[in-house]
C-alpha cells in the first residue's frame, strides 16, 4: 500500500486508448522518459580533452559563475520536463549528451531544483576529440540498473577528409581521425539495462556523428551508427523477443534519413511495425513541421526517441508507450534578435539553456 501511495496515477478514459469502448475510467501509472542535448556542459577545469575554449581564459570566457548558471538552467528544465497531462513528476530516465565528464553530472544532480529527485548516473568517457559524452540519469527509487556498457562505433575515413567550410562552423567534432588506422573517433552508444519498478527495460543513449564536412559526405558515418543501433536492438531481441527497448539521442539526422529509416528500420506508423520492429513517434512530428533545433530559419527534429514493438502493444498490464512530445516552453525560446524563436542557447556572453529542445515520451501501465 505504501508503494502505491508513492506512485503517481494518470486517469483518462480507456476509450481514448482504444482499450475499451466503455465509458468507465481506469487508473494508470505514468513515467516520463526524456532526452536532452545539454550543449557544451563543460566545467572550468583544464582537462586532457580539447576543452580550452571552455576555460575562464578561453574563447567562451567560461567562468565559475557561468558554469553555475548553466547548471541551474539545466536543472530547471529537468525538474519540469514532461510535466503536465496529469503528470507532476520529473522524468524517471533522462538520456543526455554533450557532457564533458562525470563530474559535471554530479554537480548537476546536486542542484536545488532536482537534488530531492535522487538521480543516479551511468556515464563512460568517450573517445570523442572534445571529450563530450552521453550518459543516463535515473531515479534510484524507480530504476535499478542491472548492467551497462559503452559500445564503440567503429568508422573509418575512406577518402582524404576535407571539411567544407559552412556559414556556421561545426561545434561538435572537428573530426578526430587516427592518422595510422584512419579510424574516426566519435561518441560511443551507451546501453543500460535495468528494472523499471521491477520490469526489465533496455535504454540506448546516442549522439551520432555530426554533419561536419557536409550532410552528404558525412552521411555514411551516421548510417554506420544506425546499423550499430539496430545490431544492439537485435542482440536484445535475440535474448528476449519481448524486449522493451528505448533508443534515444541526438542523431544528427531526421526520421527520413537513411540512418533512421533504413539502417534502424524505424517506422512512423504503429500499424507498420512488425514483430522485432521499431516505432519512431517523432516521424509524425517532423511531418507536421515540428523541430528541436533551428538552422538558417529551418527546423530539424534530430532529437529522437524510438521504442521496440513490445512497447506499443495494447496490453497495458505492463509498461507501454503512450505518447511523445517536444518540451519547448516559452522560457526555453529566444525572445529577440536575429535568432528570435530559436532555442535559447549561450550567446553574446550570456548563459542560456541549449541549442536543442528536449524530447520525451510517456510510459503507462494499468494500476492494480
């Protein structure tokens, strides 16, 4: 009874979910699962990575005061992300990218806005040149990791790399290539398996290779990332055909790019998803012109959460996908200037939030 009181309940008509045509109401437990690109969450300490830009005497004049403001801003988002629709709690799982190290995450989860949420951290250092990594934050009272590992993306330079100069320099990679092996070092894919209120769930956190060098030239790198993502999913399906998998991240590609549509094989309509398949709820949002980041007044939806077929079945006796959203509240939006309407990022020496809006999904389960 104590646990039941602790859980939040979402009440809505079962007819809304096509579970029953009856007008009666049922109670459902709900959890929010989110992804957020933190955009350059660096501390002020000179590390072994290429972080000179993010030091007090660097290009960004990244002082302790600015770092603390960045942490406060991000923690505000995490505390409110996905709330609404009768959901009052912050996300139970948060995939994140562009974090310099575990230390910045430890500082983040101690922020007053979220310290009482008691988030745990799963993080590995990646071989990315700038040292920006992916990680998973999880609420300890609801999720218990049982295994986790970082899976490297092995991609290689086939031709002499010549970066095409663009109007806005790519901030992510500056491409780190081993001169001997020609391997391109980028972010690993993080796989975390755990128990969500006692039920096994697998989470893959991604930050796929950037479009540095141009979209067409760099596309094979993201296609390789898509193949690796699908390989991880297939390995989980091989162990358990009913595996509940959530793959999320900044893919640097949209729902209609080959990396997502072909290599992962993600479908934008539930009815098209076959057993062992993958559903991408962000495809419909992209079709409707919604986005998570803007460039040259055009919106892209590169922040994507995909789920395995078992999560979209109609039996709500265990955790199922319900719906997805983009968290783009007014306080996250640039109000004036050239980039009015864009995500409010760091600019002109002022600390913002991120150049990406976060995304989220709801998981629901019928209360017993």
